[in-house]
């Protein structure tokens, strides 16, 4: 059996009371599966853009008798569903306000570690009564739109549309602070007519160190 689900965009880690699942197909049995993934990346000066699309076809799908507490998003256990198709994707743009540029590793198909032109510091010039010297580090603003559809045929796992606004402060190549505001709208009506649609507002911040 396979399960398709998605948490919110703010928190990492396993689902729980503070990390809710926004969309969930429940467990589905199937004969075989095809998946398609597409990715596009562009980088020019301080501006970088990235987009991904993912589609999944589950053939010979059927509901199972496993209760995952998401009652109502599936028809009764053992119901044949034929081919179930789910899809999702995102597009995002990031811009360095301080003029830096991201690098891109062609061999590994990923963006490299961003490096500030000057690491953040704030200190006195060493003379009595000397002036304060400050370097801002690197500042990066970003916007992202994401879409996910886990509803097809008789299974309603939910449809998500989300927008994230972000501001990143890179103190040096190994330390940064993230500030993100996210709004996600969930479209979900279960098989019993219960309406779980609505918007979710979230704000998250993170201090990250990596080497």
C-alpha cells in the first residue's frame, strides 16, 4: 500500500500536534505506479528561480481497511478505484538584497552554498571612543507558490494552494536566520459532507548552523 500526504511548509520533522498534516490520501493498495518529475532552475546575478512538478499514477488502486484517523476521505474498504492520479509542484524566486549571487553545481544539479560578500560583524575600531564598524552579512528575500492535489475520483485527500514570503539573513557561509510567513488554503470536503476547507496562517523562524 502507498500513502500520499503533506504537512505545512513551516516546520520540519514528523507529524504531530504542532506539525499537522494538511492533506492525506490515506493508505491505498495498487498494482503498480508511474511517477514523473520535472525541474527547472535559473540563476542570474542576485536573482535565482526554481520550479518543480511531480505527478503520480497509481494503477489498480483500491481502498484498504487500515484506519488512519482521516475518516471520510475514502469510500469503504475494498472499493476499486481504477487509476488514481495525484500531482503537485512549486515555483519560487529568491533575490539577494545585498548583491550576492548563488552558485549552481551542474554535476549534482543543485544550488551551492551561498557566501556573503562580507560576513556579519559589529565591533569598535579599537581606539578609545572609536566608532562602531558593522558589516550586514547577506540579506535575501524570497517568494514561493506551491500546489498539491490529493483528490481524484472517490478519494478526497485535499487540495492545497500556498504562498510563502521569506527573508533570510546569512551571517556567514555556515550560519543563517530564516523568517517565513506562510498562508495555505485547504480545499477538503470528506465523503460524509464534512467541510474541512479553510486558510492556515503560519509564521516560522529558524537559526541554522551547518558545516
